[in-house]
């Protein structure tokens, strides 16, 4: 079938944010005297929100609720200084978005990144009007893979879930798409391997952004 809308994850799908996230998280860990991690190690820590990031980044014996909360708060300050230092759109993403817009495909972004940073990143790296809706993690709204926010976007756009193709780079994204009744597609240029995406139920794995056009065109 042809799809009339596309929903995108942000980190690891539209933007390569890994280095800026790693620098901010390592700054927080270092401030508490904990070991830091290589940038590439954060590929396995991101995707489920900031709290989960520190559940994974902190030493096992130090993952108490109070410390995780402090790290989460401190991360917002640290990331506020680094969010656009090394981050860039992936090669081919701006061109893909232009092609989709030319086909009349409506687009939106859904991330587990905090909502303010999600909107800040999208507004900085992409032209105004590219996306109908941009949502990140908000207080009181369950994070992905819960489909609530994806369905909220579909409802606001007036487009049924089954008319969306959903592109993301982690199992969290694939499970979100399936739960929302959207077509789940995996981005192989992102943070996780093809085995994770396929195992979660991705209907297609894309090696480059332009590959999405064939799926949208049916």
C-alpha cells in the first residue's frame, strides 16, 4: 500500500546525536567520580529515555533511585551545553525529507529524548514546517514503546495509524510502531544492529535514507 504519513525517531534516525549525548553523560558521571564510557558504548544505553540511560551508565551498585534522579537532572544542564556541538543530520536525511514533502507525505517526529531538547534539535537542524508534529518525552505520558504518543500524533494529524510508515533505529521504535498499528521500518545507519531490528519485527531494514521512498510509494 501507499503511505500518506511518516513518523520518525530522532536520535540515531534523523540525527547522529551520539557524541553530544556521550559527552554530556560522561560529564555527569565524572562529576560524581564514576567511570566514564567510550562514545560508542552509548549506542546501547540510549533510546529509552534519560533515566534509563543512567540506569545503564552507572555502576551496578550505584543505581539507586535518588542518584539516578540527580544524574537525570544534571544531564539536562550538561546536555544544554553540548546538544549541538557534534550532532549532525545523517547523510541523505535532508534529501529524503525533501523528497517526501514533494510527494505530499506528512511527517512527524517522536522521541524518548526530553520534549524540550527534541523540539530544540528539530528546530535547529531542519527547516520550519518540515514536520506537522514534534514530540519528545513529557511528564505523565508513557515513553516508547508505549504507543500513546504515536497515536496522539496520528490523531492530531487525522491520519489512521495504518497509513503511517514509522522509521527508527532501535527495537523500542519497532515495538512502538507495531503497537500503534504503523508499518515498522529499521534504519541501519543508526545505533543498533540489524539483528535487533529484525528480531523486534521490522518489516524492512534500510541501508540508506532514500530507501524509504520505495516503501512510501508502495
